[in-house]
C-alpha cells in the first residue's frame, strides 16, 4: 500500500475495539517518530507510551472522556521540551559529534549561534518552537500507523496541565503537546467509519505561482 492509499484508508477513529496492536508494529510507529527531522537536529521531544489500564482510566476524565483513551491498545503522548537551555543544546551536539566521530570544534560555531539565539528567548516561545518539532514526529507516526493498517486518532482535546502533573512531565523538563491512541476501529460502534473522506478540492488547496 502506498502512502497516499494509506492516507485514504485512515480516518480519525472515534471508537476502538480494544484489540492489542502487535508490539513490532508499535515499534515501527515509534521509530518513524524517532527518525523525524527537527529544526537544527535538536529533536526536542519525547514520546510517552501508556498501556497501563489504570493509568489510562485516570487520564480519561482529563481527555473529555473520549473513549479512545481507554479502548486503545497503546496511548502515545507527544511531549516537548519546556525550554531550550545551553546544557540541552550542548548535550545534543556532544552526542551527535560522538556518534559521528567528529571533534567538538566541528560544530562549535553553529552550536554557539543556536545558544545565543535560543537561550535568551522566553520559555514559552521556546516551548512553542519545540512543540512544532514534536508535531513533525507526530505526523510521521500517524502516517506509519496508516501504512501498517493500525488505526490512530490525532487528539488535542485533553487537559495538558493535568496530563503533565499525572505523568510527572515537569520533573522531566517536558510539556504534553498531543495524543495518539493506537488500536483498531470498532466497525459497528464508530459512527464515522463508513463516511466519505472529505478534504479541500485541489483547486482550493494548492496555490501556484508560475
């Protein structure tokens, strides 16, 4: 199945049937997110994987009681750095240079430029930038799930502050951004499953300058 065919197959699943997603498929979806490109290669986000039924039940009321939270096989929480700091930026470049067998001087000018530009900004500005990077990984995970015929529901409808508290994200220097429950559609219980996929017409969506 091509990516276009997979995107035509997928939809924002409203009701899942509780069937478990094989771990190898979950691993592939997570790997797609891990391999996502990010600004300056900083990769300023993590993915929290939740399968514990009690924890999912605790999160349910903070997710507007959307049933995918408890009916899914795996609940993925994409969480971004709460700020860019000199230490974090240095750690990324140190790791990259070590992996590539390069001296630290190779990237020092660019590294220092990022520090001088990012660190003075407010934490909120930096979080919003990091959150946009998390969305790149989120989109690739969503696409990979579709290619594997695993249903997934992009979700922003949740109380970020409550998630952050319950998952102790502040202690990890993270803030929740978006959710991606993984599972399989309930063919009889999901009102959206058989509705036509509708998007903007190409003529309205694409603006060309020739």
